[in-house]
């Protein structure tokens, strides 16, 4: 056992020396290894000067800028409906007529009661006038000693009664006049007129909720009237872009129904808070619809521009890579046909282009084959070789 232990130590030492020599042979200097490695085939594109835009592409729906429901203020049978879906309605048009006989009768009754109240007022006024004269004569007789004070008090009390009755008659006239006006208003409700404030003067019927002959309850909807001259695109912006939203920002809007048409829009309002469930905020964009092609309910694609950078150094977005925790690009050394990794500071990213803020670089960058590259590796560009062979 004592002889075996030294032998094991000697064998272990020899194995370590052999492994060290072997690894030294297989692991030369990293730079030398990359220079001797076969060239990696890549595709390249040039850095360029471009105007880059900070934008957001949002999707949502178009809604009417103004829409309201026309309803009946009173109960009754719908006798006539003058407009249907798609019809254009002008301010002041008669939309519908309810059965009105009952309301006409109520007006007649209220008018008769008002006339009776007026007649009572006239009679009361005459009696009050007579009483005033009697009181004035009684006062003179008392002063001359021809009438006692008790008789004067009786005449005075009679005058006060007549005066009170006259005031009651006046109040009854006002009451009956108000009842007559209310009956007239209820009668007017049987004629449903299109009324709204602001522009435009003509709008369109969006929906119909009932038909002629139906019995309607008070406030039951009949049709909806919408304005389609201007529409509102309702979209939701994500938390990252929310700080850049401003009222008055220009926007471009497209609808899937008209893929070749672009409409100008403007942000008119946005919610000051984000929804907790989605972390998105509501934004409303006013869209002009002069040709009346867009319709509420259409799918909308809205593009908002937050800022732009003129003459920016731009690299293809596909050229961005990460090595050792740094973001950069592989810049082509055309003289030595190598790809050198250059850490960069990226600014705006506009679709397929990324702004290179720092450092100042130019030339070509690798866009395809990046995942196989390391700093200083040899490269070959097949498309250039193909172009050279074609020239030969």
C-alpha cells in the first residue's frame, strides 16, 4: 500500500502536465485564432444620412363626433315616421308624428278653464270696484257724522273680502294659463322636430329603433342622428408613448376600407390617466371626412409623430448587436476585410433605421450573419464577389 501511493501521485502529475501541454496547443492567443479562422460570409449595408421620426402606430375605431337619440317626450302611438336609415335630416325637419287627438282635447279643456278663470276675474274686478266706492263714501259719511263707526267697520270688512277674492281670481287665471301652456307643450311633443346646436345644418339618420304604428312610452328612442362631416378616431396609447401626447398634435389616419387614402387628423383630447389593467390611455383624434366616405364603426389606423431628427446618421436596425452587455454595430474594415465591433449610443428608431448618436462613424455595417461574429473576425461579402465575377 505504501508503494502504490507514490505511484498514484506520479501518475496524477504526469496527467496534469500532459493536459496543460495539450490545452496550450489548442488554445493560442485569441486574436491570432480569429485571424486564422475562416472568413465569415456576411451581408452589409452602408450607414446613411436620413430624417428619422419618433412615431407611434395605433389602432382603434372611428366614432361620430356628434350623435344623439331622438325620442318621444310623451306616450302615444307613432302615426308617421318621415325619415329612415341613411336619410339626411336638416335642422328643424319634422321627424315623426304621434297620434294627437287626446292632446288636442286636453288643450281645448285647458283653454275653456282659462276662459272661465278670466270671466271670474272680470266679475271679481267689478265687485272690488263697487266695494271700493262704497268704502270711500262710508268714510266721507263718518267724517260728516252721518254714519257710525261700526257701520264703517262692516263696509271695510266687506271691501277686504272682495279684495281677497279678486287676488284669488287673479291667481286662478295665472294657474289656468300655465295649464293651457302645458297642454300646448304636450301637444307640440306629438310633432317630433330635429333640433341640435352647432354645425352642421344637415346630418344623417344612423339607426331606426321602431316602426310606424308602434305604441311608444315617454323617452323611448325612435331614431339616432349622427354627424359624419368630422369623425373621431379613438385609440389607446401605451405607457411608453403617453408622455409625448399633446393636444393639437398632427396625425394621419387610414381605414382598412380605403387602404389607398390617407386622412389628416388632430389630437383633440386624451385621458389624463392610464387604465390599470392595460396600462394604456385613451386618445381621441379628430378626422376630417369631406368626401363622406368614412363611417362610424370603421377600423382606424392612426400614426402620431412626436418628434423628428434631420440629417441623422442612421444604421439599419438589423445591424444592431450586443456583445459583453454593450450595444453596437460591426463596422466593416474594407481594407483588411474584417468586422470590428463598435459600441454605439442609439437614438431614435424609425421603422428599419436606428439613429447612431455616438461615436461618429461611416462606412458599411454588417446586417446579416451578426450572430456568428466576434470583434476582429475575417469576413467575406458574397454579393460583392458575385458582382466582381459578373464584371469579369
